[in-house]
């Protein structure tokens, strides 16, 4: 009899503890930040598995960073960039996925988005102090970039360069792929909602516990204002998907009173001079959004609207 009573007490205790634990878990919020892809990457997840899921996400982000980092001798991008003309370079499934989407946006944008722009980007040294190259240097770099320089075969998953000096730069697309991968991983866990911010590439999944309708409210950064500052009319509300911004204020340097930003117009080999500072793309895939935001910045105006529409995306020009 005594034994039975204790069992009942234990069961009740277990139930209460279980309920308490559940409440704690559903209210569980985990936020982590790391510097990757040359920017601050933040993941905030809610729900029972928020901690383990974010750990897993960051492990994957580091892998993708390792794969796509143009400066790391261990990266796949470095392997492609060091290959000789005519050499057949086999690429991983990840790189093939990135290059497939990049290629489709390159074709649709008439080359405004082009990962083979790397030799030109490198001249400007945006990753360092910044440097203004002369006309000859730009002409030489443009001669080893553009259509036909990097041949990617999506069926065979191979890359062949037509010039030793041809290179790729995934700076305009790697974070996008990483955002999609983060979403894929989070969806495998018991996570009620999550928001991923990879330096201007935002992805959302599930419900936002801090809004009445469960939607995510993303404020588009006011160009050149303090980080995190946005206008009330520039808030985008979404249930899921990606909001990706390309802006002149994200990376630039000043020389002799002039500002030079990091989005290159492949037609000139110089920063795309436009009368706006940023383009924000709202679309389901962040990989596609990343290619499109850079492409739409370069083409601008009605052409940008048409390009976005072609891929089922919405754009905001600021
Ligand atoms: P994002 O911030 O996504 O617009 O990407 C800008 C980055 O993409 C730059 O820092 C360069 O590494 C690279 N980039 C610059 N111009 C282009 C271009 N026209 N096409 C593809 N990548 C580019
Ligand atoms: Mg981009």
C-alpha cells in the first residue's frame, strides 16, 4: 500500500515536472553569433531543440565558409582558381548547386551577375584597405572574366577554365546558399521558429513567438545609418522565406573624397554607379535571392523589376 502511494506521488511529480519542462522548452530561445563569410552571422531559434539545432547550423555554416572562401588554400574555390586552362575540375554537390543557380541568374541578367568577375573584384581589394586600379589593370582583368571564361557543366559537375588567370568569386552568393542550408537543418529539429541573419541575408522559418500573427518583421537597413537602423515604412513582414539585401554601404572604401563600393558592373569593371544605395529581394530561396539582389542592383530600374519577376521574386529599391 505504501509502495503504491509512493508510485502515485512519483507519477504526479513526474507529470508536474514534465509540464514544467515542456513550458520551459517551448519558451526556449537560443541566439548565437559568429563571424563567418566576412560578416556577423546570427541565428535565433525557438523551441525544444533550439540549442542543438543552432549548434548544428553553425557547424554547417563553417563547412560552407570553408568550401567557398576564396582566400583559403583548402577551399574548393581556391582549387578552381588555381587550376590551369583546360584542366577538368570536379566540383562537390554543394558547389554544383551554387553554380547552377548562379549560372541561371547570369544568363537571365545578361551577365550583370557573374561569378567570373573575381579577377576584377580582387583588383579593388575590398577585403583590405581598398585600392583604385588603373584602366589598364581593369581592362586586363575584364579580359579574363565574363561569358565563356568559366565553363560549368551542371550534369557532369565539372568546371573548365579557358584561361589560367580566370577565377570565381562566390561573395555574392555563398551566404545565400548558407541561409538555405540553415533553414534545411532547422526544419529537421523540433524548432517552432527561427530567424537567420547572415549579414543582410535573412531567412525565416516557423512562427515568430514575439508577434501576434506569428510573422517575422524585417526592417530594411537604412543605407549608411547605424547598423540596425531602419524606417517604419521599410519593414517587410513574411511567414517564411528569404529577404536579401545588396547595398553599397555594406562594403566600401573612400579615396580622395570618392566612395567605391563592392558591387561591380561587369560592363565597366568598376563599382556600379546608381542613384540608389540598396536592393532588397524577397523570395523563397536565399541562394536565388542572393544572386538576384546583386544582379538587380547592377541592372537597376525596370530591368531589375523584370528580372525579379522572372524568378518569382519581389524587389524593393532604396
Ligand atoms: P552581395 O553583397 O550579395 O551583393 O555581393 C557582393 C559581392 O559579390 C562582392 O563583395 C563581390 O565579392 C561579388 N561581386 C561583386 N560584383 C559582382 C557581380 N557583378 N556579380 C557577381 N558577384 C559580384
Ligand atoms: Mg548577392
